[in-house]
C-alpha cells in the first residue's frame, strides 16, 4: 500500500470503501471509518491540509469517535485521552513528513513507524 494524500475527491484504493471518494464516504455518514483510519494509525491515509481545515470548520473532529479492530466498538477522543488539538497536530505532521520526503515516509510507513517517530528520524 502506498501513502496517499486525501482530499474530498480522492478515491479510496483500499478497504471497505474502495472505489468511493472521501466525500462519498462522509455523505454515507461514515465518519467512524475515518476515525478508524486515524485511530488505528493507518499511515497511508494522509489528509490534505485544506480538507482538514474544512472538516475542522464544520466541527468534524469535535466529536470524532475512533472505531477499532476487534469488537467493532468505538471510543470518543476524550475517552482515549486524546484532545482534538493533539489529533490535528498528528495529522498535520503526517502530511508534512510525507510531503517533505515521500520515499522515507513510505519506507517507514511499511515498517508501521508512527508519524512522530518519522519526524524524529528525519531530524537526525
């Protein structure tokens, strides 16, 4: 799987919503799926900053629940000890890490190294 920057028109090339755009997924009411991608650290899902800002303006991240593998349960961000600002910071850093060096990002993503680890490695 290759990392990809998602805006509203980007078509998913993997998973449950393969062949559908991010906007279609959201229009189906599947914010929980986006929460799943973020909460499970799916590193090939990278949000475009303009898209992230648009989602933030409409309050998308305010009550975002993360769903997890396993029992299909979901938890709100605050129940996981995450604040919206922390989540947005991670997503912005993920975008920056990828756009600064896509080759290194992809190699580290294959090893499932988190974006914070990628930033630390790139600064060495």
